[in-house]
């Protein structure tokens, strides 16, 4: 593609490559599904821990603190993870 857009050429190359190797999509979907199951499990565990603490103590404050401690790391680290993954995509 002489004189064409390099980004468009890269997109077309990746489309052709993905059509040649359908096994890569199966691998991606397997990893993606595993991540979804993991996130759902982590969310349910954090909620169940909060409910257990509330049942044991009767304190809504402690329930809220457990919920906050389950969510806060994800909220704080998500922007950093997104920036580093974007940098990795741009570099490679």
C-alpha cells in the first residue's frame, strides 16, 4: 500500500492475521471468560464478607468499611493499569 495510511495498513494486516489463526480467538475467549468468572467471584466474596461482618457485629460502619476496602484498590489502580496497557499497545 504505497503512500497509504500506516495505521490502516496495520489494521488490515491484523485482520488478515486473525483470519488465518482462529485458535488465537479461542485462547482470547478462554482467558476473557476466566477473568469474568474471577471478577464476579471477587465481587461476591467482598459482599459476603461485608454481610458476615455486619451479622457478627451489627455495625453498619464496619460493613461499609469492608465494602470500601474491597472496592478501593480497584478504583485506585484501574487508571494506572489502563495507562500502562495503553503504553504497551503504543510501544508494540
